[in-house]
C-alpha cells in the first residue's frame, strides 16, 4: 500500500470541508426516477486573451524586512497564460516562500496508510447506500439534475455519491464546462519558480495523529448537514457562476478594485458546519487556517525577503489576514 495514496485520500476529505478541490472515486451508476430537466445552454467559457501578470502584490514591512503576498482566486480561466515576471523578480530578493496551506502528514506506518485508504473508499457512499435521488429532498434533487443536465450530462457517478462528495463533483463539472479551473495553478507555478531559483519553500506539515478516526468523523457527518452543504453549493452554482467568471477575469487583468467590489459568497460555511460536530476535524481546519498567519510572521522576522501566497478571500475584508497584520503593527501596502 502506497502511503502517498493514503495521504492523498485523507487530504481529499479535509479539503472538501476546507474549501479546496478533491477528486471522488467513481461509483456504479443507478437510473434516476425523476425525468431530467431540459438542458439549457451553459454560460460561454471565460476567455482571457494574451499574457497577464495578475494583480500587484501586497508588501508587508517591519524595519528592513519585507514580506510580499501574492493573492489568488479560485477558480481561474483554464486557458489563461500567466506571465509571472514580477514573481521572478521578488524571488531574487527572497530567502523563503510560504504556500497558502500546509501539507498533511500521517506518518510512515504502512498499516495506517492501508487503513486510511480503506476508510476513504468506505466513506464515499452514504451509510444507507441509497442513491442520491432517494437521499435528497425532491426539490433539491431536481436542482442537482438540472445543473447536471446543463453542464455535465450523462454523469453516471454522481447518483451514487454521498451529498458532500456529489457537491464537489458537480462543482468540478460546472466550472470545467464554463472554462474555469478549480486547482490553484498560480501557487503551483510560484513553487516551481522557487525551486528553479533555489529559494527555500517553507511547506509546514500538519501532523495528524489519528487519521483513520478523522475519516470516520467525516464519514459520520449527519445526513441533514451534508444535504445543507450540497444545497449551499447548488445555490452558489445557480447564482454565482457569472460573478465567478468576472472575478477570474479581474484577477488575470490585475483589477483588485473589481475584486474588492465583487462579493465572495461562501458555500464552504455550510460544508464546514456539516463536520463541526467533530472536534478533531474542526481543530485540524482551524490549525491549517491559523498556521499561515503565524508562519508568515516568523518568516518575516527571520528573512530579509519572503514571498507568500494566499487566497484573496482570506486576505481582504475587515477580518482578513491583511487587516490582522495591520492590527499587529506591520506596515501593509498594496494595490
């Protein structure tokens, strides 16, 4: 059993509740009893022509030490060509790069890895093994099948997934059909450039002492909470796709003013609440979020130059990371 595969399974479960993308394993198909709605034409793909640098970076200073923060948004246009010249220049002045999220570690015990993988496979279907059409309220199921017909027709796997995993799969289908990518390719490029330029990457590892129990906690999420999570995701896909495309275009063009003006509806709140009855999962998510702010302050104190990556929705606003840094006495300047 490959421990990397087991770690991937555990990260997928945590990513679902923390708002990051995951891939669900396919399951057998089951015919629906409700007739699928008539498919409407999807929104046209968002296309951003040419090469773009994205928004200017924020600078955070204390004395002669500088932290540069590159804000990202998800999703972004699949066909966007990003020109990271400004990042290359900052890396020449940096000794360290801080990614937006830590990695997760479960240790090297192969038996633990096997148990994690088995538990991950087990939790993908609902405990009662009922298909989605029998699990969801009829009105919500009709909305799910309407989105499926419009953006991902003939998806045989959606019907057999538990509601939280169906939410992730449906999101991926809709974004893909709209020309948007869920993965954070910007951070991936930054880390590749850092390695090429010999800049140290501070990828902190969040050790999970009881990974099998964490997956069991996620798998034991009450059905009503999972349905609320799926309902929130469906609502966002029904109402926010156009603004998602606008945010993606604004990021590519470096238009931070537009990013500030566009609201960022957060369907993750319902999905995080779905597993909030688990103290283990709640603690892990909080640690993953809080650690970034601690790490960038440590890196800023230690290095003359540091580059960090973080999502715009966690940076902006009165409760965002930039406001927190200002409150702690740092000089923050940005677009």
